[in-house]
C-alpha cells in the first residue's frame, strides 16, 4: 500500500482547511490537504459579506475573534500578493442597513451609535457611519425601492469565497502543500502519530487538522466525540444586470435575514435561505428559491428584469451556539478542530486557520480561545464528549 509521511494532515479543502494549511507551509512544514470536494460544500456558495460592524445576529462572545479576523484580512491579502496571488477579490465597498418600516427607522440612530461604538473599540471595516434618507440609499444602490431610511457604513467589505480559497490553495501548493482528492478516513491517533487513509494511500503525520465543514462530526466520532455541528442549507441566487456596472454598489442588509451584494462587473447576489432541517440534501427547492427572489424583489424591485445567472447551494457548518469550534481535542493534543463557522466562515476563515496553524507551531494564540473549545459542549447543551 502506498504511504506518505508529512508534518500535518488537513482534512477538508474548503476555505478553513486551506487557511490552516497555508501558514504551516509558509513555516516550512510538509502538509497534505485531503479533500472530498463534496457538492454543496459551503465555500463555493458563500455570499461574501465581511461587515461584522453591521451584524445584529452575532453572539457577543464572537467579537474578539471577529475583530482579530478583520484585522488579519489585509495581512493575508499582502502575504498572498507576495506569494504571487494578486487576485484575492477582497475589497471595501461599504454597506447599507436599510429600514423597511417606521418602527425600524426609529431604531436607526441607536444602531448607528452601536456601529460607531464597535468601530471606536477596535472593530475594523466599519468606516464612516452616516444616516441616509430613501433617496440617498437609492443613489448608492439604484435598484432599491423606497425605504424608510438607511445607515451607510463605508468600510464594509466583500470577498468571493471561491476566488480567495483558490488563491490560498495555489499559493500553498506552490510552496509544497500536497492536495489529495478523496475521502479521508481516520485510522488511528497515537501520542505523536496520526494515520489517515485515502483510498489505497496511507498518510502519516505528527498533527491533524479537521476542517471538514458540515461533515466534521462524522470524522471525529472515531475519537469518541459527539460534535454538535450540523448542516444548514443555503440557497443563493446570482443575478446579472446586463445594462449596469454593479461592481461599486454597497452590500444591502437589514432586520430581515436576507441580503444583497454585488460583484464586478454586473452581478447582484441575493441570499439566502437558512434551512436548519435540510440535512445533507444538496438540492434547490421551489419554496427556497421563491423566498429568496420574493425578498430580493420586495427590497429592490429594480432587479425584476435581471437575468438569473445561476443558483448556488451550500451547507453551512452550523454550531448550536453560533460560535466556531477551534483548538485541540481533549485527550488528543495533536488533533485540532477548525470548523463550525456557520454563516461567518468567509469573515473568520483566514484568521481561524492561522490561529489553528499557530497552535500546531507552538505559538500562544493572539486571542482567548476558551469560548471556542469543543469541551464547552459538555454541560449546558448536554452533549457528551
Ligand atoms: C448561502 C451561503 C451564504 C454564506 N454567506 C457568507 C457570508 O456572506 N459571509 C461569511 O462570512 N460566510 C458566509 N457563509 C458561510 C461560509 O461560506 C462558511 O462558513 C465557510 O465557507 C465554511 O468553510 P469550511 O472550509 O469550514 O467548509 P466547506 O467549504 O464546506 O469545506 C469542507 C470541505 O471538507 C471536505 N470533507 C468533508 N469530509 C471529508 C472527508 N471525510 N474527507 C475529505 N474531505 C472531506 C468537503 O468535501 C469540503 O470540501 C455562507 C454560506 C452559505 C452556504
């Protein structure tokens, strides 16, 4: 049977897996990334909103991680550029938080103050915060219908998850990372050796990173761990506007759970469903696509004549407390989890990967990782490990 010895095996070739592999190869490690390339993996479907200052759904405990992740984005873009990858797609376009009723409009000044407070306490990507009327919002995003006003934050950014993952992958492979396509099966974990089988190949390593997205729980069962990460399906519609340049339009968010964002030259992305009962079924549903289009057209009737370019589906690796799972597995000092990023994996991914790589390299993490350790699931959620 063919075999391979590396320093670290990473299971999962989504944004999280490659974000962990990249700093390891840059530090001189031999790394093998094993990827099954599942249809419906989250990274290929992710919308790409990087606007944590505007988020109203995130738990407080995630903010130190978000702050560090936003600070890290320019660094990873710079490292990739140094390594010959100038197209990361990361750019600042600003975002609008719109009000759709008088009641919502009444909350905008308070929300704007909260955004400014987040910015002033160190959260990047917020920029200038301004209150706009309906016309002011339409000037920035022409297809919008009449609103009850909006907040504009100039610093919010977007990224195309597919493009970013490809640039990290190709920079890593150029520096020696090996990509093995296939299903990784965890065979054994000893104090200093991990054995993983892919088809007929045995791969041995000192350390293992599990970054298998929504499929992570199945892999760690072998270690006697019940990891409560589950798939949450997202259906997301890509529209093209044949006669408009959309590339500099801001992201559009609000109190409703959907959103709009754009990519060059004429794309508008309308997302997305949040289907927590979907299981692993990667399929478009009539009700899912209808709900996304209904919401998009209600907010931006000017999109009615856009071309439906494609509809993507991804399974978010969801964790019950909406916090990712990072750090080593209790009882296995050489096995690390880098998963559970749910709806925020594109924002957090590069930094989370860097953090886990740092743990393998023996570095002290830049933030307190206690809230993200897997053993938090032992008491209150009643999940045994
Ligand atoms: C519709 C939608 C919109 C989103 N919008 C945003 C957004 O605007 N901003 C944001 O920050 N985040 C967003 N997200 C979330 C983000 O996309 C995810 O959190 C992130 O991509 C997760 O990356 P991952 O690498 O953990 O998982 P994935 O990308 O799912 O990758 C996991 C990989 O592991 C592989 N794998 C699994 N098991 C095995 C095995 N046994 N052997 C080998 N390989 C295996 C899979 O094949 C897959 O390739 C969105 C997600 C969706 C679906």
